[in-house]
């Protein structure tokens, strides 16, 4: 143990003696570790955030289309449905005895780039995300009038709106739409809490409210002036999609088959988990590419370390000969150099870990508001420890190269160095 | 353990760095315990090789090397390293010290690789720092010098620190490879006096190698390596100019 302590001290002092190059090496390693761990954490968070978009929903039903497509427009509000489905079909399926609840969704308009979603009270009652978390109101209440709207957290934040403010809904999806429906403003009845899902970027109105947007101006005026109608009783001709919750999860597959073979019209029912996994396969290749790049950056950092140790060896042959003379065994010389590699990589990794978690702590709010990825700033997890461990092992393995070289030389050089 | 009477004993020792070319071929060399032996030889005569063989860093191609009546040639490399750490002190011509360690830590290197040697240091005095302090005092390295970085020492001072490292823990055998060649005459004589008196105190045998025949008068016995080394004689002027 004494010898190990002596060697450790020697390695530390020797590195301190070459502190400029050592610091640069540590810097390179810490930067590469920061990138590596940062990408890993972002990957994990992106994936978890992605998988947490929707939960507790057993089936998503829409007009016949691919699973990924249906998921994209119904849950992520990206792109447009190929077709709508009849309200009649929705009613028939939602009245099935095995069905616990349904949430109808109608997509269409957007306001300043935030998608307008027509739905019912069921949305706020049954929609779940993450670990079966319900939608909570940060302010206000659900819509109970035709011209009421409920904003997602980010939509409210970005547009600077709060409960009671008017909001103008426009035709089309783009933020710079030509046709503005300036003549019938909606009123914000409530704002949802942040979820880290596409719900944050949605403007929710009742189905009737969405329908009313498309009526002629004269009708809109009379509706606005007339008695408040019961928005829950309103029946549109068609909707975009609906979410289904079954009374028992076991019944899901049978219901999916029934919907897919429904005779009234061509429908598709997808299981969210399956569709999410399919979509992630598409998105995930980017994730893998990022991980691979980060991995190579780490290897580059370690190769820099290898170079700096190898270059130092020549000028340190006398040092090695001296250590041999005072009785250090060649394995001790080997250990000394592996320790140096371990110290450099260990210090670099430590700084990298600190930088990553400081960065996550600081950047998490920004990432969430910009990309909707919820990063939970937890401490280093098991996965991080495994990654750091793997990098350290690699560093020690690379350190064995100069160590072996020094070992061979120390055997051959004898006491005096033949330069 | 009683001190062995024979410190170094070589019999028919040959060594070659390259196949078929012998650098060293010594029929017989005996050094008694407590002797101060001066090995004289111009450069290229195998002096360093001889020291490496005695130190057990190199193994002879043939023949037997005994140090303190222990046959080094029969030991495993690890055992030879332990033996060297425990019983030997080595002083080089230059670069005796690790520049990134303090003077004290450089001296401690002398016993850091052997438990027994460390035990000897702490047994004779109150503690290791006490022992190092005494040794450095004897060598004229005052306490104000001791805190200075190794780099700032003169070569003479560095060589004296090297003596302290070699002699800490009273090794049975001290080998010195041209330790004075970088010193001027005055510093050289002072250095030799200190080295010899410290070896006396530690009761250590001294094997001192140099090309400077003028130093021979300080020693009990002089060995001319050019005569002793049959390989040098047979390869002629090229190896021993």
C-alpha cells in the first residue's frame, strides 16, 4: 500500500510539474465528457418526454391512415389528417359497452402558430400524460361557452395572454394567415399548467366553438349575440380523431380489431405505445447518430491524452531509470503511467460531470420552453456513472500503451539511460 | 543478521547488449564488506554495465553475481528489485533528483520502495524526518536550503541530496556512477569527503566508478576496469579508447 501511495504521489506531482499540458488535456477530456454526458441526458430526456406525451389512452382512432401519421396529427398536432371521420362513427364506438371514455379531437385552425384543438370537457377529465398525470389548470376553468378558449401553458406564455383576455382565431395553420377572423374574438377561460407535451402549444376550444369559426359572419354574429348554448350537446358533422379509454386494458386488442374492420367507414385504431415506438424508430436514428458523434469526441479527447503522455515519455526516461535505481519494479513504472492516465481522465470526467449538471440546472427552463423537452435536473444517475466508468476504463486501457512502452524501456535501459 | 563479509563477488561474468558482442567479460571481482573501491575506466569500458549488473537491474549473459552473499543471478527480477530497494544506494552522474518533488521527498525515495529499509530509518532515530534532517545536516544542506525547489539547487547541492537519498536507511552497498564529473575540483573534493565519511557512519561498502584517475587516492583500492574486462581488451581500441 505504501508503494501505491508513493506512486500516486509521484504521478500527481509529475502531472503538476507538467501542469500546462496536463491542464489542456484535462480541459479537452472535460469538454468531451460534457458533450458526451450532455447528449446522453438530452437523449434520455427527449425520449422520456416523447414517451410521456400521452398515457392512459388505450386507442387513438382516426380516418384510415398509417399509425405514425395518425399519431403525428392527433397527439403531436403535426401535419394534417388525410380525412375526417363521421360523428356517427364516433357515437357508435363511444357507446360500446367496453368503452370507459372517449375524447373527440378536431384540428384545423391556428392562432399565431399555435394549433387550435376543438374538443370536449372529456379532454380535461381523461387526457393523461407522463405517469398518468391529469391536466391541471394554472388559472381559470374549462370552456363552458362557445367563445371560450383554454390555452396550453406555452401558448399563453408566448402570446402573453391571461384569463379573460380576448383571442382571435384565424384560418389556416401558419402564423401569417391572410384571412383573419377578426370579427368574433374568443375569450380565455383558463390556462393549463406546463406539461412538457404538445398540449402546452395548443389552443383548446369546444367542438361547437371550432365549428362556429367556419360559419358565415352573419351567423357568427347571431350566435355571439344569442343565448349561451350547451356546448356539450353540440354535434358536429365530423371530427379529426378521438382517444379511447377502455374499461379493461385486456379488451383493447379486440376493440382495435373491431374498429379497423368497422363497416361504416375506413377507420384506423392505433395503440399509442406501439405508434410512439414506431415513430421513435424514425426520430431515434438522429439520437443514435448524436450518441455516436459524442462517443467519438470522447475518444478524440482520450487520444489527445495518449499523445501528451507518449510525448512526455522520452524526456522522462531518466526519471524512470532513477525510480528503477531506488528499487521501483517495472510493474510499478507501469502503474505510475496508468495512474497518470487515470488521474487526467478522472479529473476531466469530474469536471465534465459538474459542467453537465450545472448546465442542465441552468438550461432546463430554456430547453423546456423552446423545445418542450422536460429535463428533470436530477443528480448523476446510474447510467451516467456507467458512462463515466466506461470512459475511465478506456482511459486506463489507453494509458497502458505508454505504460507498456515505459515498462519495456525500463527493462532494457538498465541504470543509465543511453540517449 | 551479521554483516556479510563479502559485499560483491563476480565470477566469470559476461554481458552483451547485442548478440555475439560482449561488452563485459570479468573473470573475477571481489569487494569485501566495508571496502571503498574505486573502479577506474575511460568511458565506453563497461563501467555503467558493471554497476547495472551489481545493482541487479541487468542480468549477466553468463556467470554469477553475488551481492552481500546473495546470488542475484538466481533471483527473480522482482526479488532483485526488492533486494536493491532494501540494501543498495545509487548515485548517478547527473539527474539524480526528481525535479517535481521536494528535497525531503527526494530523499524519502531512498526508502519508499522497501518496508525493511524504512523500518531501519525509524528504528535508529525518533522518526524519518529526524533521520533525514540529521543526514542533510551532515551533508551541509542547511534547513533554509531544504525548503527550496530542487531546480534552484547548485549541481553540488543536488549531488549531496543524492548522497542523502542513497544513504538513507544505511544501505549495505552504495554504488556511484561518476557522481563528481559535473563538479569543479573544489566541490569534487568536498563531495568525496562527505560521501566517504557518510559511508563510514552508515557502515556501507562503496563502489565508486570514474574515468578520473586523480580520485583514486581517496579510496582503499583501485580496480582498473580496462585490465579487468577481457571483452574490452579483445575488442581493442574501439571499445576502450
